[in-house]
C-alpha cells in the first residue's frame, strides 16, 4: 500500500509540471489495482514493537526506498505509453497522430528522469541500512533474502542508468527493461519480505 | 427585410470565370456604395477570395426582385459579357443565412473544414463595418456566423487533422520529437511536395534545412527558397548523424537509402529517433528500414492514406454540423423577425441563364 501511495505522491509532485501531467491518465488504473492488491490479507504487517516508528533511521530507510519504488512504477507507466505510441508509429496508423499520447521522445525523457530519481532515492535508502543493522549481532547480510534482493534491484537499475549515460541506451529496449524491472520488483517484494528475518 | 447572398465559388465555376468576378480590397468601398446608392441594399458585405466571391446583402426589396437585381449588378460591375449558366448562385433567407454559416464553418470550402475562410470572412465583415455598410441585421447574422464557426471548431471533428501531405508529415514529427524547434531537416532531391513539406516543418520551428541533389545548382536553388544551405550530393552522408528528419524525393530508379547503408549511418546516433519521409515514386527509401529501432519510414501512400482518413472523419461530422447550423439559423432569424412582424423570407433561387438574359 505504501508503494501505491508513494507512486501517487510522486505523481502529484511531478504532475505540477505540465509536460509530465499526461502520466496520470495511464498511471491511475495501475494505482487502483495496486491498491486492491495491497488489500490482500497478510501482505502488510503491523509493527507491534514500534521498531519502525520509534527509530528514525528505519522510518527514513523505509520511506526512501518505497518512494523510489513509486518512481520506478511511474517509469514503467511512461515506458508502456512509449511502447504503445511507438507501435502506432511503426504501423503507420492514424492512431499515431490521433492519440492523446505525447511524443515518444518526451516519454523516453520522462522515464529517464524518473529512473534517475528512483535510483538516487533507493541509494539513499539503502545507505541507511548499515546504521540500522549495526547493533544486530550475527547478521550475515548475504543470508538475508531481502538484503540480497535489494542489492540486485539496485544493481539492475544502476546498470540501466550507466548504459543510458555511457551508450545512450534508449528506445524500445529501455522501455522493456524498465517495465520488466518494475514487474519483477512488485511481484517479488512481498515474498522477499516474508523470507527476511529483518523485514518480516 | 430580406437577407440575400449572391455569389460564385469553386463549386459553381472554374477559376477562369471566378477570376473575372474577383474584387481587390481597394474596390470594395466603391462597389458597396454603388449597391447602396441604387437602393439594392441597406446593408452589405463583400467577400472575395481565390475560391469565392459573395455579396451578402440586407435589403428592403422583395427577395425575388433583389436576387435578380443584385445578380445583374454583379455582372455589370465586372463587365462580364459571356453567357452565365449556373455559375452564379442566389439565396434568400433562410438559405442565405444557412449558406453564410456553412461558409464560416468551412463546410463549403475546397478542403472540408479548413479554417482560413473564417479569417477571410471576418476581414471582409470588419472592412464593411468600418466603411459603415453594415447595420443591425448583418451585424447580428455575421456575429452569429462567427460564433457558430467557433462552436463547430471546438465541438466537432470537422476541422481536425491535416489533409495535405506536408501537414501530415508535421503531425507525425510532432508525435516523435519533443517539439520541432531546433530540429534539423534534410531534403534529398527536389520537388514541389518535398519543398512544401520542408516549409511546413520550418514553419513549426525546425531550425535548418539542408538540401542535396545530384545537381548542385538545383540544390542551391531549393536551399535558397527555403533559407537553407546546399550540400554536395557526395557529402550528405556526413550530415546524417545530426539529422532528425529526412525528406527524400529523387527520380532515382533504385533506393537512395537501403537498409545496410542506414544501419551503418544510424549507429553513431545511438537511440535518437529519425523520421524518414519518402515522397518519391519509385521509392527512394527501402521500406525494411522501418524495422530498425528508432527509425520511422513513411512513404507517400502512408501520408496520403492518413490525410484521406482525416478527410473521411471530417465527412462523418457533416451531419452534426448541419443540424447545429439549422438550429442556429432559426434562432437568428427568429431574433431578426420576432413574432408579430411579417416575415420577408424568400425561397432559395438558383440563377438561370435564360432568366438573367
């Protein structure tokens, strides 16, 4: 649910920029279904010990990371719109012109900026992790599923950003990578939480 | 009081007849004054464009008499001595008002839904108003016509889309690039359509047009027309990396751009999109190039098909527009002829050569 709200929050801020406002039309159904998904029993747990709310580092860690997921979600939305419009253009459909979708170059630029924003937030959130676990003895980080998963997600998005910067990686391939990345993230998020002693 | 329109348009006559009836702006004052002095009109507006010449008149004369007299006036004023068949049409209200609303909305134009006519009509009206040839009746009717045109433009699809190859190309570019400002265009070859397409792109902000042609003189000539620069035909590939849009229109019998060549040329571009417009027949650009990532190839058939689709969409809107126009005609005539006043409406009359004599 927090991922859903964080995506909405990111959109509400970015939506102040007229050129990015278009994302709302496509993002709204996704936010809606994410919200329904989040209502599934057992996905979200209460915090009986108050560890999250009493420890500022834990709160900030969670907020930054979940907002970054929201940013990756909007990234995926922009990428979907890119692929739809790109297909219309390749097929020489009049829909390419009649559609209300913005130009594909703008869609790619927006996805790129959201990608960088998301990665920065994720990096900051993960950087707080050592502060949180410093008192936990006998913690072997590579045995915790969530930590490994987080490193994998960070690495995947970092590679995409590096490829974009170094080789101007873009177009359809970028769009598919961003969509696949977010789908992987959202489908495995809860499962890795359950497998992690630290995050359960 | 009748509202009359007498005119000639691309529907009723060829350009060789229309041009004999055209009026320069400097003549309008004299013509309308003469119309008024002869008692044929209490109010009048003259519209003269490349596709139509129309006199809109509010007159105290009975409709039938007014139609005949104004038609004769037009013929004599232009000193037209050839036989007139059906070239000149005449309408009295309500048809005259309906005609005006249709003209203002672009429903009577050569290209259905075009918007230029509204500006021309406004100009003609304001000119007549400044010269004090309009009054309460024509002011009301013309203002209503402009409102009807605005409503139709905003609420129907009659003016939607582009119906020329050049403007379709611009719309495509708009859907690929984030703004056309600063985009670089190259024209390979020469031709009317490629020149018009380049002009359309320039008018929307494309910053530079480079022209290349086997004949460097021809390239220079076209570049001069477009405020661009000529590039020798052997050197145009060197420019490819920086281009955004290429318009090709040569008379080459084989592909100027084949897939292998373009694959090599686009490598330095990374993932920057490229729009290739092929206006030539036979085609200059290998259609397989469209399969490459970030490259979009549109040939003349694609562009014309899109333009045709737009036209068909506009056609579908006609009934909606006509129904709205009928409603507004009744409204405005009702306000000009409130209950209790005898209506001076006359029938729609199509001029007849024998009647004119």
